[in-house]
C-alpha cells in the first residue's frame, strides 16, 4: 500500500511543532547536550575497564556496565530527537585523552542506549568510517567518502527502509571546510506550500533512486519512493538529488517536467540560508539526527596532508523497526 498523503497538505503551515524550525531563529547552542559530570565519570570507568578487558566493538552492550547517568542523558537525547529540534550534539567525548578506538567504543555504547545499530552496507558493515578516499562521487562511490560538497539528503534515502537516526562521532576535523548543515523538512514543506503550491503534491509521488550497488547480485539497481510521506502522524522525508539523477538514468527514464521542477524547487528551499542551521563539528562531539525529519549535509573540505590528521568521522545507523539487515 502506498504511503498516505498528509491531510490538507496545502493548508497554511499544517506542519507546526518542535520539529518545525528555521535555522535563522535557532540559537548557536541549538541541539547542544553536554555530557554531564556523572555521565563522564561513568564513561571514564568503562574506558578503563575496556583497556584492561578488550572486547570486539560489536559485542559491547550497555547492559554489561553501570551507566544510569548515561541512560538518563540518552533519554533526553531521545526526547530532543522526537519532539524538537530533531538533532542532538553531544558535547563531548575526550578523544584527545582516550584515543580514537576508545572514543568510538563509548559512542557505540551511548548509541545503543538510544536505539539499535543496523547494517550500513549490504555486506553487513555496522560501523562506517567517513573519510575522503580520493574518488569522485558516482555509482558505487558514496559522496560521504569524498571531499566534495554534498546536497541536503537523508542517509540511505535509496534503500527500502532508511535508518531512523544517524549518529556521527567526530574524531578529527579537516584543515578547512566541512561545515555541517541541517534543515527541517516540516519547515521546508511549509515554505514549498507558500512558494510553489502547485508543485508540492508531486513530492508525494515516486522518484527513482540509484541503490548504489548495495544489494544482492541480480537485485534491482533502483528504488522508487516519494520524497515526502505522511505516516503514523509524521512527515517523513527521503531525498538525495545525486541518487535521483543517477537513478532516473539507470532506469532509462527521463524525469517528468513537473518532477524536475518540484525537485529543483525543493532543493532550493532546503539550501535557503534562512532555513538551514550550520555548525562546525568539533573533535569528540557526536551528532545524532532524526534521519527522516531533517535533511543534513556538509560543505566540501580541504584535508590535512598528514594521514593521521585527516578528517575522520565514525557513523552509526539506528533503527528499531524491521530487521537489522541493510534492507531492514
């Protein structure tokens, strides 16, 4: 059954709640959630315990540690993700003191207090390193492993069941650039209604996405889905301009004129400086985004010449529904 279109999508500002915001109206500290002293002490104890008792990352379970303060911290994170603003910046893990591996382990445990990690590639990869690998974006090359400018997007927009939340642990920043950006789909929907009401319904009809060769041999190389859905009382976004352009080409189908105009108009709105919220990621911070409620991106960047200083993020996908397989 296709997702239902939201009732009265052309009504004035139909989507209005804590997830509906314009970046220009947010304080610079929006989404910032400090790791308090009690939670920091618990994490230090875990790091010391793991240093003496190593375990593979994927086996780490928060139920095996005493983490009441961290559990309370992540309950607050969950509230901010569900009710507004739809993103959290945990500030921060002591990566300079503990090192990258221990910091990743602590980030994994915090995320497991929030939701269930799931595969990020068809081969079952659960922990994904986000680093420039020196390749241009293309079919089979995800933009997140390049230093190219990104469009606003939903992680895994081209999959059957994208993750609910995307977590990024910042281990090392680039020499310059790489500014992170967020935008509310509810606010973008309202702007689309005001500026292009005739095109808004087209966003609720399918586009073709390139699946980036992340599928079983012989499976379909494309996936069809609308950019906006109304499901269980929530507005859900799904967009990646890059994957739509490639997907339509792979399917051998030119995008209809209305679909192209709606895509162009919606992308322009997402990039509107008044709507977007930009911030500079710092080492040790962990960004968590409600993946279907917000679009996210980063600008292009210039990396450090030394390999050990190159920009390095670790990404986790969280999804409690469906199965933990890549396709959900």
